[in-house]
């Protein structure tokens, strides 16, 4: 609203004061009525023009609304004046005893003043100032220019006490500006603007009754020079702004925000009000140009009141970097841009795209790196990825920064090969760094290149998607192949146990080595011990020969395992043969059964393993007696037996003979043999002779026994008592007399005969003859009967005849059964 300064008739500059209750609605005083309107102000927390920083951009930073409401953009329907540029003049009204709220000394005040000056030195040509260039009037558009001209520190006392009861008034400020214009010869018109900075603990109130304690944080207005309302022209106008210290207790109570990006909290907070009023004055200097449908309450600053963008979240977040090299930090609000996304708060202006200057990250602003240039490729390895997105813009935010990271094949993070990071919103120069500690999900091949790809995406302040940025990071799998230890050749007999170890080394401590073997002789197998060693063991059952064995060790990082060879020579197993059959052999109708036992090792052990066992069944063993032979096959216990038939056995001479057992060897076993001494005997061609059991028991190998004689009963003692005298020693009829074959373990039976030499014995007897051993003899009439409990072999002495007077004698050489 305008503050009228009307010249007197004498052309002296006279300052008129007055206020109306209207706010931002006056379009100039009625002709001939010198007065002021209200002020264009920045409301406090309970005002109707903003919410102090919680207001969001008109467009979502992530997605446009499905059905956006109509945007209440700024308009200048009467094409009223704007400020084409601003030459800025600063008035620091600082009476003695007052300070700016950041300090209590003159140096503190100077620092505050210098902070204000810095803004005006920096703002010309800035992107935030550029937002005003779209708002034209009277055929002129604002330039992106603003020039700091000068400043003055006025220590003159305030006309009022600056208290609630006696506030500094809008008229006081208007007069102060007018007086400084007069004193400094400062110009009027729409290319110059004046800022009045009030210190802390000062209450000032506008013409409408609102004060910095309850209605505003700052305001802009204008006065004019002249003597009547007709002098209220652009040329006579002086545009000015009231800038209270926004960290003054009064402004804090009013809710004027809080910023602290340089360490000068008072200055940093107040500067957003400075920028707010500066850009409102450019677009609406005489309070009748660019406003929205609400009128003076809807200027470009009001519509984005304290909207700091991403910096809303923290008072210490810088959102605008100005000055040489963007070295000066500010936290200032965004301004309304009709162009930005169709209408939105913005920190910049562009004639292309979504009409804002979107951040354009350079190569170094968006990075993906991996700590590990090489890994061994084990699941215990870690790939530490660092992803960084820096917003390089000096003024624009990057919204919804998201990273879609695709991990290398075979690498995962939390069980997945893809990772989504974000979204985050980043203020200017702000960075976000993510770290991912990924791990191989399987063993990776040596030489593999592991490429991680991260696609960064973000939106500008209008919510428009920006071009994605792709970064990659690579790691190489460097893994040495395992080295097999020395493989020693082995020798083992068939069917014998064998055990030996193999080992490997690997310079990669995390590798797990797995052993395998091929070509092993049957019966041997490899056991992986899990400690970089393995054991080959078992009892071989392979046909003797030389076997080439390939031992392989796999570290699971190479296309093929490391292999080496050794030979295992399987030799024929040594054997030992023992004759186990009968050595008292009866030449009888059933022939003679001979037996032997074949063993591995045993007495024939030549490899020192001392592990006797039965060989495989079916080994052929030849058993012979005096050149007469038969062949048997071993059973599972190694026993073999066969029978020499009577037709062959009857040709064998009676008496001592040698039994031979022979295993000739085969593809699996070495040969072996054994022998045993035997007695071959026969019974008479009919009947048999007998000896008393006690006589036999008492006889030695040199005792002559009589088995046929007239005095047989005198020469043979029986357990059952003396035999009848009529018994001469020959039994004519015998039950259960052995017929040969296998040697019985015991034999018993009965016999009958008559007295004397009836029936007569055979005329001749075998030289080695089987004789019955009887314990009991009885006579019943003419029949004599008895039993036998053993059979012995008697070597017959000469002199036998079939009559009792030719006794039969000999020595006992064996017991048959």
C-alpha cells in the first residue's frame, strides 16, 4: 500500500502520514486525498497467508495428482507497473542501546549488517531472482538484475519507544526512508528499493494496527513524493520494506521461523523475509500488479510463505548458494512461479521443460564404487558397494532420489539380486550415501568380472521425472587353483586292505576343497575329510593288474578341477594250504574222501599283513594219494574236499603214504601246497578180526598184539570180562562196518561168529588191516556175539594162517575211529 509524501506549495518535500485498515487493496489514493493504504506483509503463524514452512510444493515430488485442482496463479489484469531492476539501499536504524538479536556488541551488529549486504551483493543474476522475470507490466519485464548500492547506519533515536504501549509506527518508517532519501540524494522511481532493518526488542506496527508481534514478519510498501495525490506516480514512488529482526523475542513469538546455516541465526532467519519482500516488491511495487485471486495477500512470496523445499526439515539445511563460486549459504524461501509445472513454488525459472532449473549432476556427483577390486569368490566374501547422489544445484531440490541397483550375477543382498534404495529428497549441495554389503550366493568362477549396475532416478521440484543416471562398478574374481600334494604309487595284494591319504593346498584361505577319484580298483573308495585332505581306503577286489587312478581336487572356482594320477598295482594274493582231511584211510567200497583248507596269507603271508581270511569260493584244490588224485572247489570258508573212488584207491599200496594238497593259483591268487602222512589200510575180504579194548588201550606202538589165536581169550582183556575160550578172534558177521569215504569220528557196532575157526577166516589178510576193538563178548549156544567200540589199524606180522594154531599178530599203527 502507498505511503503518501506530497510536495508543498513551496515545493518543499513534506512528509504526510496516515493509515487505513485495508491491506494490500489500495490502487492509489483518491485524487486530492493524501493517505497511505496498508502494507504487503508476511503474516505470522495465525495469519491467512502461509504456514511457516510446512507448505509443500504445488506438485507432488513423486507423482502428479490424478485430478489436480485449478491453480490460483498470479495475474496482473490491469498491466500495472513492475520493477524492471532493483538498486538496493539499506537503512540499519540502530539507536544507541539496541542490537540485532544475534549479539550484544557492535561487532555482532556489524556481522548482521554484513550478512544483509551479502544477500544484496549476491542476489543479482541469481536463479531465485530469475523467478520474477516472468511477471511483466506496462510492456516491461523484470531483469534478472539487482545492484547493491549503499547502506547507512542511523543511530537516531526512534520517535516512539518501540514498546507494545508505544510502538514504532509505519509513519515513523516512511519518514525515516524519506529523510534518508533527502539526506543521501537517493532517487525515487521503480528501479530503486529501500530496506529498513530494525533491531531486536522493538515493537513496530503498521497503519492497519497489525504489529510485528502478531501480524507480520516483514512487509513492503511504497511512499511517494509530492504535494497532492496526483503526485502518486511511479516516478515519484519510493518502494521500501520494513524488516524487523526475525529472531527478536517479539518475532519469535509471532512465529517468524528459524534458520541457522552460517552460525548467525538472527541474520539467517531474517534473510528469508528480506528475499520475500524483495521479490514481492519487484512484481507488485505499487500493490496493484501481480497477485492471485486473494488480492494483496497472494503475491509471489505469500503463496510460498516459508516454503524452504527440502530444507523445511531442518533449520540448518542450506537451500540456496549465492555469490562467487556459490560460496555464500542462505536458507530462503521459494517463490511462486506461474510457469513451474503449471504453477508451483520454485527456486528458479526456465523457459524449457517443466520451467525450473532441474539439478544436473556431473560425473562426480553420482557415484558407485566397490571397496573390493578383487575377491576370491566365496560365499563368505563381502562386496562393499557405496552409492552416492549429490545434488549439485545451487538452488533447486532433487526429489524422490531412488536407486535401482542390480547386483552382479551370483551376488545377493538379503537374499535378492536387486536392491532399491530411497526415495530421499535432497536440498542443494546435499548428498545421500548408501552402502550395501553384498555376498556371493554361490562360488564364483575365477576370472569372472562382477559388474554392479546402479540406475539413479530423481524428479525436479515440480515432480517431473529427470533423465536417469547409470553407474557401474566392477570386481574381478581372482582365485588360484588348488595344488595337489605328491601322489605316491601304491601296491596291494588282491583282497587285502589298503589305506593312504592325499592332500592339497590352496592359497585362498576361504576356498572349500572337494576331492574325488576315478579309476580306483574295485573295493576302494575316496573319503573327503573336509580339511583339505582325503583318504583312499578299502579292501580291493579288483583283478590283479596296474590301475591308473586320477585324483581331482575342486575349489569350485575353476571350470575344471586340478587333477593328478597315481598307479595302484594289485598283485595276486598269497595263499596257504593246509591238509585237513583223514590220515587213516580205509580202502573200501566208498573210496576215500580227502580235505584241505585254503587261506589267504596265513603261513604263506609274504606281505606282512597277517590277516588270514578265506579266499573267494570256487578255488580249485587237487588232493592226491600215491598218485591217485581228485579235485575239489573251496567253499566260502576255504574248505575243499573230493573223493578218490575205490577203483583208484584199490590200486594204492597199503601202509604209510603221503597225501598231497595243491592249489595251482589263478588270476587272483598265488599257488600254495601242503602234504600229510597217511596210513592206508583195508579189512579182510570178508569178516574182521578183533582185539580186546583193554589190551588195545594198554598197547604202545611197539606192543605186539594178537588178533587171531587159539588162546585169543587169554591174550585179550575186555572191559566186559573174559571172552569165551571158543572165540579165536574172528568175527564172521558184522553190523555197521565202515565202507570208506570220509573218516568217521567214532564207530560202533556188533558182530557174530561161531567157535573155533568156524566160520573160517580168510586165507590171507591185508598187510595193514583194520581190526575191531571189542569190549563185550557173550556166547549163547554155538553163537558168539560181541560189540566193537573202535577200529584200529594193525601192521600184520608174518605167520598168520586161517587155523588157530597159526596166530595172527602185529602192532597197532593207527586208530581209524
